[in-house]
C-alpha cells in the first residue's frame, strides 16, 4: 500500500498529496504535519501561503485525512482548491467539501471590537427580550384563566386525585420548614424590637411589632419566598422533564390539554394551601416573638395575649389577601418556565433557576406595591 505522505513545492507554493489519506494513516500524517510546520517556522523561504493542492498521486482519502488539510489552507482557499481540482472524483470532492464546511462551522466566530453603540444595542436587546417575555407571560395567564373557568364549570373534569397530591407535596410537606423558619424570624424580630425600644422604656410594644409585622407582611412574604424556591422550582423541573421526554407532545397527540392536566391542579393546590400556610406562618412567627418576650423581656403570656387581642383584625386580612395573588404568581411562573424548557437537561436547570429568580422578584414587587396601596387606603 502506498505510503501516505505530502510534499511541499516552494517554487510554485504547491502541496502534493501521496498515498492513502485515511484513518489508518492519521497518526503518521499528524506527526509529519507537526514536523513540517516546525521546519516551516524556522525557514523563512517556506513561509509563503500554500496556493495549490495537487492530488494526482493521491490514492484514497476519507474524513480523517480531509480534516488535516485545514492546517495548510484557510477555509475559502481550501474550498476553492478542492472545487478546481480535476484529479479528484466527485465523491472525494463532496467528502472534502463537507469536512471543510463542518470544520469552518465549528470554529468560534472572531471577536468583534467594542464600539460606542454596543452598550446601547445590548440594552435594547435586553428590553426587547423582556417585552417578549412579558407577552408570553400574559398570554399564558390568559390561557390558564380560560382553561380554569372552563374546568370549574364542568365538575366531571375536575382532577381531584392530582389536586390532593399537589396539595400534599406543595403544602402539607412544607409546614415543618415554614413553621421553623417563621418561629426563628419571629424571635429575631422580637430581639431587634426589644433592643431599640428598650432605650425608650417601651419594651412592651415589642408585642405589637411582632404581631403587626407577621400579620401584615412577614407571614405571607416568608411563605411565598420559601415556596418560590421550593415549589416553583419543583413545578418547572417536573414539567420540564416531561417536555424533554416528549410526554407533553404525547398528551397533545392524544387530544389532551396539557394546561388542564398539568397547570390547573398545581394552581388550585397553591390557591388552597398558601393561605393555610400563611396562617401557620403568622401563628409560629408570633409564637417565636412570644417565646422571646416570656424568657428575655419579662412579658408574661397573659400580657402578650391581652395586647394581641387589641390588634384590629383588618391587619390579619391585609396579610391574608395577598396569599392568593402570590399563589397564582408562583404556580403560573413555575409552570410557564417548565413549558419553555428545550430538549436538553441543561435547559431544565436554566429554566428552574429562572423560575425561582422571577418568582421571588415578582412576589417582593407585588408586596411592595400592596404595602403602598394599603397605606394610601388607610388600611
């Protein structure tokens, strides 16, 4: 079998190929290639660009051998040399051009120099991306609401088993962590209030601080933030995994509505469970404050309960009124990001992270807007 080699003719800048340029000869050709470029870098007479490709002595070539040619030519020169080479068969030309184009596509694009307007261009791209995302979100909300009302008006389409399952996993299983977290935060708020109020001789108002804080803000906010990280991410990962495995496409092929099957039970489960979890958070947050008041501030349980009874019930309802809104935000964003997952496991992780960040941001934004609204209304 003819030995696979190559010869460079400096007089006419021609590269001549010999023998079988196949995968069996690839290691030998690669070593010869390294030696050639070492000698070429030391000899200034051979550093002119190669202009011609001579394949008259070439016996055979496959994709491995063709991949070595891009070391001698740039992409355009190599493609032109292959097309203009009459010694190559049509099959060899097609193979070499395919390899050349593939290697060119794999090459990273050249870095563009920074220009003054690039920052504005990137800002514009971000704005347009957010506008597109907002349109998608509102469209998904509309589709979910239409499907929800359609299902509620047809009791035979209620999926009770799925609803109870998600109530258990999204709500009941979250009770211990919410109770512990709010108890500790309640204790911290009580310590903080006592530290400030002690200088004014108004330690007794620590009770009001804890009660007002958890009824109006902290109870529902801590619950929503915790479920944004726990439940929204779970919804995205569950639906995203189904998207990757093409289970959602299978539902559509069978004539089933993925919104009705996947989104509505999760949405209803959170609409039921988050108000309950918010109530649990209020109770344990106030209990944490009561524990600090009893053991550190010398405020008896009787005093604590007496002051607690004097707080108007409207503050409790202000906090509870936010719970359904936060439940809808968590469920809709978590499910939407799941439907946006691509066909890879990496996409599942990206959209799971995105759902948590978006949900926490929107929950805090809505809470701030609600605080301003209730303050202006005098509630």
